[in-house]
C-alpha cells in the first residue's frame, strides 16, 4: 500500500512541477520529489534483503 501511495505522489508532484510557474512552489515540489525517490530506493533495497527469520 505504501508503494502505491508513494507512486501516486510521485506522479502528482511531477505533474504539478511541470505546470508550476512559481519558483518557490517548484523548489518545494523538487524537494518532495527528491525525498520520495530516496524513500523509493530505500524501500527497494529493503525488499532485497532477506528476512533473518
């Protein structure tokens, strides 16, 4: 479920960034996108690590 929400937020932020003309809004959206990409990378690595149990 978290993956779905993150993917939908990525789509939403990318669309908003593409249509934004306000520099401050673009800065915030870029920051949010960077955070989500990092979160996505961490989640992908976490799935690759086998459970110790």
